[in-house]
C-alpha cells in the first residue's frame, strides 16, 4: 500500500530562504516531515539550484528530536536581521540551533 503523499500546499513551512541560503525545516509533526525531504530533493537536483551550495541548516537525515521549527515562523526583516517566532511547532531548542548555525556562517 502506498502511504499518503504529504500536503505540499504550505511550502513556506518546510523551508525558508534567509539571505544567501536555505534553511530546511525540522517539522514538528511526523505527518509533515516528508515535505522537507521532497524539498531537499528539489534543491539538490533541480537545475536552478543544483550548482549552488545553498543549505545553511537542516540538509541532513539527522533526527533533531524536540528541536523543531517551521519556515513560516522565520521572518527576514532586513539589515542581516532575522526574527523567529516561537510556539507549538517552533521550539526554543530549534531556534537556538538555527541561531548557532547562522552565527557560525556570519563569521
């Protein structure tokens, strides 16, 4: 039996473009985690993206446990500044992981 395909209606949730890179979301709900896998495949193999190293975070199969976030909670507000909303699906641990990665990239 073929498992249901994920809902691709909310593409803003499974990744976010932040300045020169892409953040692949660690979705909180198990049912939506395959959406990020499909977007990773597009970024890796589509001719528009394949020749660029765009990924800043989340381009792995690693399980981050409770450190989840969704792209819809990430807001680029300008002048190298990003605001991330925290809630049920974007956890403090997920935000801390993102911030750590962004500060490493900014050096």
